[in-house]
């Protein structure tokens, strides 16, 4: 495939970035999106230019490190996958592909397509844990958990913290991420104990970090690679009211 | 408790409660307006309007209603500004995600509604309160003759078009607003959320249809 790429290049957090156009020839339709970018970077390096910086780690869709805003959608034109799981066969020969970083005040750009997602770490530090000793594996059966709750909690726990929800949201809101973390813990007896404090702390932190407010638009749900649903946002609201009143 | 007025979720709670209150108010308002076309005698409407502008309970309700509007608008604006600030640099190519369509235009449909509201208040409410309207005397008692005034107005096409257009935009606001408020209140359910979404469309259609019916009926009378 021959492609035209329009990529956001930005030297550091404080310099203004701009789009730069590149052309790539003979890209295999079976290569992954990140492999395509690797080919581009090798060409750039061999020409003595700076390669395009982007985040990636596992390349198997489980770590959440990769995150690119491709043709107007986080993680590109497919559902329920991360960028590393995106393949070039989803594009057509001759396509122009616009690649941007996640854009949110809470996720400042480090360089090119790489953003600083420490804000998510700060949220987790605020309450994304349980402080009680839950014992070792055999103890898991000591406290009974409703199957229904275990399932919902596991669904929420699928969140990999990629930040696509923030990137997709027109308000750059972190409600889906926080909703997933709150749900995962509040649904289990081990996490219930500090559920009130957790939700108050995490919401306060979320506001402080400069994320926007939820308007129930649903872009997050549409783009989440792990299928986290808006139900988790509704549960976050409920947990918040429970802790407040 | 105090975080209700300052946190993002608290502000959304207050604005959604105010929104639901306005949703109920709109139904009542529409019911009263329809009196003008249901009854041939304009005095039915004039008498209803008279009660609305003099009854003490209604006066108390009016204050609550103003409060509701203010609460809804002020928090909506604060939240909206925060949302713009949360993404200082826009995407070059954005919004290709599959989302609730009207949700993207809430502030726009809201501002159109607000313009209508301001005109509506200047045109009608102030007149009712401070009396510049024509009067009719029935059984020795003077009433504002709003019915004739409305009928005169809706005989003119530009008024009819402006009025209906304003309600269509309010309808767009409500299609998303109605169901969004439920989620904000923490209500989401596999079975019932689609029902709520369906009701949102029905409710919005009734509001737009009900309010628009009046000028159309009068215009073609
Ligand atoms: C009779 C008129 C109105 C009714 C019945 C109404 C109702 C609603 C409802 C139910 C919501 C959803 C709240 C939520 O998601 O929790 C909403 C959202 C909103 N309203 Fe109104 N509203 C009205 C007028 C206005 C006006 C005059 C403004 C002017 C500033 C406004 C601004 C907004 C905004 C910006 C939102 C978006 C928030 C979001 O998407 O969640 N509304 N409205
Ligand atoms: S909720 Fe989904 S989109 Fe958001 S961080 Fe988690 S996995 Fe990524
Ligand atoms: S690189 Fe780990 S999810 Fe894509």
C-alpha cells in the first residue's frame, strides 16, 4: 500500500507543534499500525531526521501504553482494540492518515505523539486500591461474592488505563476511567469498606487535575478498547451520592 | 455535603434535578397554552392567565421556577466552560466516534432556547406583571386580553416560524437532556435505559408538537 501520513510533530511540551506530511510506499496490508510507523521511523533515521516519538510497550493490547488519535478516533478506525492491534488492512491504498496525540489539558504532550498520563496514576494513588489484607489465593473463597457482582467487577477491571476515553470525550472527561476503577472495587466486599472515602477522593482529584465534566455523550464507551460501558459512569454517580448524603 | 455545590458530579446533580423540574414545568405550560385552541371562548385562556399572574401559590411556584432556570443555566455554563478549558488544543480531525448526536450541541440548542426565553419574557411576562396589554371586561372585572394578542401575533408568519423554530431547537436539547439526566442521577439499566431513550423522543415530540400546534392552528384558522 502507498500512504500519505499527516503526523503531529512537537519538539517538547513548551514548543508549538505542527503537522508534517510524509509519504510511505509498499506497506504490507498485513502489518500492524505500529509496524507501519516503525518503517517510517527507520526511513527518517536513515535520512538523518528525528523519528516520530510514540508510546508503546506490550504490542498485544493489554498494557494500554499505545495511544494515537487516528483519523478522528482514538485507537483508529476499529472497535474494541488498541492501536497496536490495528492492522493496515483497515485502510485503503492511497489513503491519507491523520495521526494526532491524545489532546487534553490533563495529558500534556511530551513529544510528538507521546503524552504524559501521570494524571491517571495520580487518580489511582487517590483511591484505586484496597488497604485491607485480602489474604492469599485460598482465602478468595472465604468471602462469598455474588456471581453477578463478580462479573460486573471483572468487566470494569478490564480497563487498561489507556486514556482513549479522555481522548475521545468532547469534554476530555475521565469519568469512564474513574467509573471503571470505582466499580471494580466498590462491587466487591474487599473494596466496599473504604468505598465512600475512595469516591470522594477520586472525584476531587479528577476535578483538580483539570479533566472535563461528563455530559453522557458516550464517545468514551464507543472508543474504549476494553468495552467499558456508561453503566460504570452511572454507578460512579450513585457511589458519589451514597458517600455524600 | 458542601461538595455538592463545587464538585463536578455535584454540579451535574443540581443541574439535572433542575432540568427534570423544567421538563415537568414544560408539560404544565403546554397544557395551559393549549386552552387557547381547545376552547373557542378566549376568556378561558384569559382567566387561566389571570390566575397564573395573581394566585399566591403560583407566585411562590414562580420563584422556584426562576430559581430552577437560574440553577440550570448557571451550572450548565460553568460546566461547559470547564469542558472547553479541559481541551485547550483541538483536534485537527475530530468527532468521528459513534455518540449521542444531540449531546454535541447542547450548549448551542441551549443558547437558542435562552434567546427565545428572553424575548418571551420581555414580550409576555413583563406585560402580564406590569400591564401594558389590552384589557377586556367580563362581569365587571378587567382581564388582560392575552388570547386576542396571541391570536393577532400568530396571524403573522414570521412569528409562527420563529416560535416553531425555537421549539424545534428546544426539542433537540430535550432529546439528549431527558435521558442524560437519568444517567446523571445514577440510573442506568440494560432493560430500562432504552425505554428512557424512547420516552425522551416521545416527550420531546409532544413538547415540540404541542407548543407548535397553537401557532399553526391559529395561522390557518
Ligand atoms: C425549558 C428549558 C430547558 C429544559 C427543560 C432543560 C433540560 C435539560 C436537561 C434535562 C439536561 C440534562 C442534564 C444532565 O445531563 O444531567 C440539560 C442539559 C443542558 N442544559 Fe438544559 N434545559 C433547558 C434550558 C436550558 C437553557 C436556557 C440553558 C442555557 C444555558 C441550558 C443549558 C444546558 C446545557 C449546556 C446542558 C448540557 C449538559 C449536558 O450535556 O449534560 N438548558 N438541559
Ligand atoms: S476506560 Fe477504556 S478507554 Fe478509558 S482508560 Fe480504561 S480501557 Fe482505556
Ligand atoms: S502497546 Fe500495550 S496495549 Fe498497545
